């Protein structure tokens, strides 16, 4: 097995920093927010050792990858386009795409848009969500759900100022509060409350733990905070600012289904699937993803599955990949 290497790849007229290891069938690992390719640190070597060529990029706007200035440059067509170009840059014609959080959204759409390139898809935390009848942000506002965090992220500069005051504390709070380690008694401050923003901003609804959970070391936190001090938070927040635009762009795929082999892994304590929207997406997924081979829920796990439960996630991913 080859050694892990970090390098920069030119794709889709931008540069992406990526970790790469192994040889064999190509597997792309797509991270979410507020994370980096580093979120897959426990999966890269395991998949490479099993005979796969693994690439885990910092997505555009994150870490050491390019951060285009225009908000519109973070739409779903750009994000999927980066993955298509990444496959070509690796010298391949097809890949399995695996995503978590926002990376799951991107992976599902990549499988939907380009079944010729993405022969299988596995997603963590976020179930497949079919295109809604109306623009999502407009729907939230019309329903009076003005405290939902997607809406808080819309005004450029507001969330950036809050998160960039102390990136280490921001990450410490968000990662702990979305995890399965959050005490049940902390509901409303973290957990499902993580998705709601009230007076005091986003972080007021999170918990700053006295001690980090076992799956997140001080060295991990130091590395991620240093990357965010370099990049800022704007790139990742721009993903949220394209939600309604993405809805407009994906009109041609209304009603389309994902027929490639697919896997879903979630945590029973993940706030994403504890909301009514998340529950509905989970229940309806077999109808919209007829290629779904398995849906696994890890008892007691939270949102950051590949970090919280690396052994279980690796076992599930390797079982899925081995069956393709």
C-alpha cells in the first residue's frame, strides 16, 4: 500500500488540496461543514489497505483549497463538477462517491446527475432528499421558521463574524453539540437545538465541553482550528447561501431516482434525522433511491459518524464496497 500524500489537484478551473492513498478502484470521500478532508482520517488508510485508491479533498472554500470570491461559485453544479473533474484528474473514468453532511448532499446529487461517472454512492448522516415542491428557504420563511440555522447563515458576514472570533471554540462547541456524547439533559442547547438559532447567535445553542470526547483529541482540534484561521468560514457558509439557487438549477431532475448501488449510515442521536424533515427523508429514501442496499443506524452515535464510530463506519463501507 502506498503512503499517504497531500498535494494539490487542478480541477474545474480551481485547485483542491487533497489527501490521497492506495491503488485500485477510485473512492472519493467528500466532507461536510464545518469540517475538512481531515474528517476522513480514520477511513483513508483503512480503505486504501483494502485495495482502493482513496482521495479526500478539502472541498472548494475549505482548508487549503481555493476559495472563489463569488457566492454563486458555490452552487451544486460547481460542487458536483469539481468531483467529476477530480475523477478525471485521478486518471479514472468512474468512482464510488462517499459523502457526509454537506458532502452527502453533494454525493447524492453527483450520483443523480452523473450515473456514468459515479457507479455507487454511500452517504453518512444526511438521507437523500428529493427536490421539494418549492424553494427550501422560501418555504421555511413562509412557515415562520425564521430561527432555522439555514436562514441565519444567509446574511454574508454575520455567521462569519461569530465563528471566526475563536475558531477553536467554535469547532469545539459545534462538534461536541452535534455528537452522541452530548448529555440527554442538554437538549435545546446542542442536540436538535443545534439546528435553531435564537438571541445570542448560533453558538449560544451549543455546549462547550469541559473535556473533549474520546474521539476528538486536542491535536485534532488544533489542526482543524488552524486550517479555519487560515481559510475563514465564508466558503462553507456559501454552500448554504446557494440552497434556493440549487433548487432552481436542479429542475431537470425533478422526480429522478438514484438507481446505482447505495448505502446510508446514520446515528440515532444525530439531530439531522431527529427533525420531522429528516425523519420523512429517511422513511421515504427507499422510494427515491431504489438502488439502496442497506440503511444502517448506529445506536447512540451523533452527527460526526466517521469520527465518532470509525470502526463501525469502516466495516459498513468496506462491506458495501466489497459487494459492488
